[in-house]
């Protein structure tokens, strides 16, 4: 199968007062086109650091990141900005992911215009995507603080998919929501995955949520990948003791 993302021996070492701390230790994996891959682990396992390196918000110490056939490990400036047309992110806190000074309309339209949409087409697509996400188009004229957390997260998803990225990274995007809203968000992400043929990197501490959404998963502990495979295989036949403990705690 064709890969949308390849991560090879990715490592991050932090230094503080002369002491080294390995936050991510020699992680390698591939993500196939159209696939959803879960990255699972408790807080401190290295998930967030891994994602920050893949999205180039944080430089890696060692390793290689290939997105859609292009080595993005060290690119900077305009080339770095250009990769975000292929890779978008949905964050854990929907309110923090928007500029609270701007209405949703502006936050939706600007990325599309920056990616070649006319203003009229961007407005039309913003309205269509809001309605597609069960949000009234009139909500484009509201500020983030004027809507619920679930509505704000739906707006974040609408913005992320507006430029049809090849890879969508979801970083604990359902953890701040109640169970009913979580399911609605997962259903929405699944629908966009099928319609737009996107690939997902789904970051979560909850194996139950990962099982409902992902094809494969990597379990991280102390910066290392301790287990990898089909989600059902991991849950039904865990090999690592950490995985067994994680399953006992959340399932």
C-alpha cells in the first residue's frame, strides 16, 4: 500500500541543566493512505512530543519524517508552511485552537484563501462544511466563547478539512467532551475519512475510543513503542505488560 506518512527512528532528547531526558526514543512507523493509526499511551508517554515533531512544531534530535513522499524533517520557511496544505490538526482544547478575537467565519475563510480559494468560494465552502458538521451557517458569525465545547470542536474539524488535507492529526480531540458528544465527533471523523479519502493519526489515552475508530495502533510508554498491531489484536491479545495494565484501566 502507498504510504502517506513514514516516521523513521524519530527521537527527541531534551537537555536541562546538563541532564539529558529522552522523551521519544527511536520511533518508526508508516501510515497508509486512507488508514487510521492510533497512538495510545498515558500522559508522559511521549505522544504529544511525537506529534509536535511530526507537525514540525518541535525539531527532532534524530530521525526522519516523510510526508506524501517528501522529507519534511528539516524544512523551514515557506516550504514548511506549504506542508500544512497536506497536513492539518484537530486539537484537544477546541477553544484554544481558535483565536478568540475572531469570529468563526474569519477563522474558516482565511486558510482557504491562503490555499487558493476565492473569497466567495471560501465563504460558500465554510457554510457547507458548517452545515455538514451539524452547525447552522449563522454560527460563522459567532465567537468561539459563544458556543459549546462540542460545537467548537465541530468547527475545528470543519476548518481542518476545509482545504482537503491528505493527513489529519487528532490530538486527544475527544477527551474534553462527554461520551455522547465523543461518539458524534468520531462518527463525523469517520464520514469525512470516507468522503475525502483522508488518513488519520489519532492520539489518545483511551483504547476504547481508539478501538472504535482506528485500524492499527501503537502503544507508547516512556517514549518507546512497546506494542504495535491491529487494534482488536492488541486489545484481545496484548503482549506487553504495560498494554495489559492500560487495558485493565480503561476497558
